């Protein structure tokens, strides 16, 4: 089966986010009030062939741990769904 893999990568709590801070300051300078706690992440999307959803999730988790993220400072939220 073919699955869509959606991975949202964010910095872990307590890790400084200079991009988020820059965006937060810029929004205030542009006149937008009330924008706070800005955090910047990334989204990785791809399709994967696997026997079932459990196997697909396992492979995607290993990809995140070994290649797509830095597990020391980042966390990944993984979503898998069947391609229809």
C-alpha cells in the first residue's frame, strides 16, 4: 500500500528559536499587535510504500531519528494516512 507521510518538526521546549523571535519582533514593527510566542518549524511530506500503516510509521520514525530531524533539539509529529 502507499501512504502519505506528514512530519511536523519543531524545536523542543526550552530551545531558543531566533527565527520565531525575529518574526515576532517584525510583526510588532509592522503594526500587528498581540502576536506572541512565535515558533518556526518545518513540514516534510512524502509518500511511502509499506505493507501496512504500522510498518509505514516505523520506517518514517526511523527516518526522523536518523536523518530528517535532530532529536537532541527537535521533536517530530508524524501523521500517516492511506493514499486514496
